[in-house]
């Protein structure tokens, strides 16, 4: 497994801060987008859900936007892979 992915997953396990977790989930989704689109979709969905939760009166909009982008990209790679 890619060392960067292992590192991101390790950091995710230790992080409790919402914004940092969303950023790590999005980073994982981006890293896996080409090699494992199904897993990338799972991470992007988690990022969107967490970013969209209203905490302290706000939604983490940048994290939500990045999650939606990653979700679309992973779905696109999944479709391209299926056609190959």
C-alpha cells in the first residue's frame, strides 16, 4: 500500500478535530481516486457528511466542496474503469 495512504490513515485515527478529519478524509479520497475509486467514494462521502454537520453554528464549506469534488471525480474514474 502507498506510504502516503498509510500515513493519512494513521493520522485520521488519531485526529478528533472535525476540520482536520474532513481534510484527511478528502486527502485520502484524492489519493485513492485513480487506484481504488470505490474506496475513494467512501472517504469522500464521509468527508461530505462530517463537513455538512452544523457545528458551532457553521458548516465546513471548503471541506464540503472538496468532498463533493472528490466524490464526482471518483465516480467518474469508476465509470471509466468499467468501460475499459
